[in-house]
C-alpha cells in the first residue's frame, strides 16, 4: 500500500464521520476569531439559543480594523475614528465577554493579527485543524497543521458544533530543492512559485511545500509561504514537522509542557508525508533559480525578478493573459519593457500577516540601519504583527533603527494590507508592500501595490525605487 | 431555525420579474454586524421615497404609497407572490434574512436564482415553484380579493386557496425534512452530536494537550 501524504494523515485524524454524499464531518481543534467575520456568527448563535460547543478551542483578537497610530490607540475603542470599524471592534469584545471566549483585546500586549498571534502563543500546534474566518488562515499550515479560511456561516457552524463539513481535496507537492542564494527569503520563494504555477495553480488542492530548501527555512519563512498558498489557488498550505517546528513551539504559552510535551513530540514526528506517498501532482523548483521578486501587475502571478522588466504582450501565454496584461499596464501606470528598478515608490509598507514577524522586522532593519528613507517617498510604515513582536523589536532597538532612518513605527494590526483602517494609498500611488495581495484597490482606491520581501521593501524605501537588496 | 409545517397567511403580489438581491436589500445594509433587523429595509428603494441608511430609525421615513407592501390590504402578509428569476444578483444571505425578518415564510414564483433558492431553505423560508399559468392565476385572484390568504402544507406539498383548490408543488426530500424539523446546517450536524462526543473523548486521550482549561 502506498504511503500517505501529510494532508492524508491530518485529514484521517480528524474525520468524525463520513457522509454518503462524499463529504465528511471534520473535527476542528482551534478556531481563531476576529472582528470582521464573527459578528453574524455570534448573532446566529443567539437567535437559535445555542452555546459554543467548546470554549477553550476558541481564541479571539481584533486586527483588521484597529488603528495603528499610538495617538488613536490611546483612547481605546472610543478613539477609533471610523464608525463601522469602531462598532465591529466593540461587538467582538461584547460577544467574547458574553459567550466566555478568550480574547486579546485591543489594549492587550498579546493583541495582533490573528495569524501572527496564533503561532506566537502556541495556540497553533502541529497536528491541529485550525480555522478562521479569513482566507490567510493557510499560514498555520507551516506547523504541519491543517488550516484554512472559512465563511461566516461556517464560523457559526464551528462555534456551535466544533465541526465543519468538508470534501477532501487533492494532494499537491511543491518541491524546492537546492540551496537558496544569499538574501533570498520565503517571500521570494513563494512569489517565484506563484509566478511558475499561476494563481489558479493550486485550485482544489492542499499544497505541501517540501524539499531541501524548505527544510532549511525558519518557521517565519514557512509561515510566509503557507500564507500565500491561497494566492496560488490552494485553500491549504503545509510544511511537514521537523526540529525547526518543535524548536519554535516549545515553551510557548499554549504549548504542551512536561510529560505532555514528550507525548506530543512523539505524535508530531509522524506529521510528514511518507517517502512513498503519492501526490496527485508534483511541481519541482530549483532553489538556485530564485532571485528577489517584485510583482509588477494586479495579480500575484504578475511577478518578475528585480533585474527583470515589465513583460510585453509577446510574453503573454494566451489571449486571456494578454488582456490581463493590458489592463494591468494601465492600472499600474507602467509600460511594457520598463525596467523594474525604474519603478518609483510613493509609499512603503512593511507589515501584514505575511511579513510582520520578528525575523521580517530584523531583515528590514538590517537594510535600514544607518540609511535614510528617500525624500521622494511620502511615507514608509512599519507595522509589527502583534504587541509581542513590537515589544521584542523594541527590546532589540529595531524601532530606533527604523525611526532614525525615517520610517514610522506603528501599533500592531492589519493596517495598509487591506486599508480597512486609516492607513491607505492615494490613487495612482506606487507602494512597495510586504503584504500578499496586489489586487486593484486593495490598499486604497486606485493604489498600486508591488509585493516584495521585507528587505526589498526597506531597500526600496531608501533608494526611492526598487533596487536589488543583494547589491546594497 | 423555525420548523415549517403548515402555514396560512395573506399573500402579497410583487408583480415584476428579475427582482434582484439589491432590490431586496440594498448594499449599504451589508455593513451591519447583524443578521436580524433587516425587515424594515426590505425592498428599501422601492418602499421609501428617500435613501435608507444602515442603523437609522426608519419609522419617520416617507413611504412610497404606490409600493405594494405599503398598501393597507397587504399588511401582515407572509406569503410573497413573485415573477420569474426572483432573487438574482449576489450571493448575500441578507436577502432571505430580510424577507424572513419582515415576516415572510414562503415565496411562490415560477423560478428563482440558484443561490437565493438555496439560501432561503437554510433560513427557514420556503421558495415554492409553480408554473407560469398558475402563478398568473394567483396574481389575479390576489388582486380581486382583499385579504386573500393562502395555506401552505409542506408535508402534503400543497398550496391551498381560500376556495379549497389544492395546488401540488415539488420539493427536494432532504430539504423538506430539514424544514419540517427546523433543521439548519448546524441542527443537522448536531444530530451527530453523539459521534462528535465520542470522537472528542478519544482525541482527549490521544492528544490531551489540545484540551485546555
Ligand atoms: S494582514 Fe492582511 S491578509 Fe492578513 S489577515 Fe490582515 S487583512 Fe488579511
């Protein structure tokens, strides 16, 4: 009998019941909640007179709507300027209080972007099923967990039943073998992969990242990659368990301790795809081929290398892509054949659930140290992913490095990733951003987003245009 | 979810094809954090003469006297008579929420948009499909008789008119079962509560660290 993939194992371990129609009832170990997609779920419970099935499986924190300036943060919820944002944050607090769910509220040091907070607290553990009403829940798969985003009615379903009705997906392995060059980060690897397989490349699959290059990556880098599995069409991204995983998890507040730690470790060792596991599809990537990446268009697959150019219509694979290119040139204000290093930046955003962890901030600070943000850049923001990341960075003096270089040092939250709070791009502005989506209007109406790694974003802030971070 | 067995109520006619979800509940109300309370804004643009705002008091707003649901004879209506392709447009579940919150329990139309049709069942609202000619006949009967009430017997799959005519309709057996018993998706899953508990007990033994304080 053929071996099993990591996904097969995680799936099997969570099946409560198979149904006749090919779906299965899957048990959920952890649900993360935030203010945008949970209010109607809680109200649904109230209307039906139901209670959460298991309180301790839930953890909540507000992130999408919270302001990131300390001035606005100081006055608490009442200080949130936008009325819809204020109501959503307030409602999350009220719902968590009413139902008895643990919440890291806005003023709590542990507050932050759910996908940063979960792993940081050890609330995301290997072997778990993790869900959240947010598509970037794929992030947590970096821990050899089965994690995916769900809709509001499913949030309610999980609250009430601790289960989800699911259909098993196909197995896709992205194997990156070889050694990554100096200065190449998880962000570059995943953008390169999306460039190769396209934004629909992972449709209907659970995407596992494997190979020697992935094994050498830190947990932060693996999270960055799994985070963007969704941009390659897969709801689930995963990396098998190894020593790097256990090192990261050990000692975190929600992680098992003592005897239970040993027991957990023994169980987690099996959370890898068997050598003879059969995948429905395998994509092989050579680590040596990967250079620093920059997206030029309005979809994450419209990506090229720092020494590259905006592609011409002749580079388009087909008619659909050709018209996509045309529309993207216009929206982005770029001309075919233009050098990437000639793109000038108006703003720079270092943050989001993709790249706002301590390692990301260190990489950016390394570049920023002793340098100055170019005068032509209107704003360069650094938004840590959580209160604890912020505290850690401050303990290391990174905040000073950023401030001295002319960056703004903010409070934790989603911020300019999706512009639900006051941090936004103006129309026509180009932004070097460490987030995950460069869709039209994502960072503000008419805003032009270029996705890059934290080091590349910091380098772009200093130069005022894109530069190769390896040549600094 | 409220079970649906036999329902009797005044029928109100929406004599217009392709009523879309934006007409049912305009997009400014989607910002709400609620799933109840949409009733006062059902058909907002047709029903009022001014523009509706979320979370505002609707009681003092100028009503459009020509709109059918504002007419005294249709007050308290709970069966909506509609034309083809009712509920087209977006997938917003706010549309059945608004109809239900207003007080509708059933809709009768020749056809529906797919997603709306599904969402209605999930929210205890019964969308009945009858052929064009029958629907047309009902429109005429409603217009001619003030206080025209229809009885809907889901178990028997019949619409019964005031003069005793019985009109049969089709409904998917599984959906019928859910509606009759008031089972939404959650209710259905909870029928397997014993399986969930058994699984949980087993998991607690194998992975006790997943079960915190
Ligand atoms: S940082 Fe951006 S992508 Fe991540 S959860 Fe927040 S809004 Fe979503």
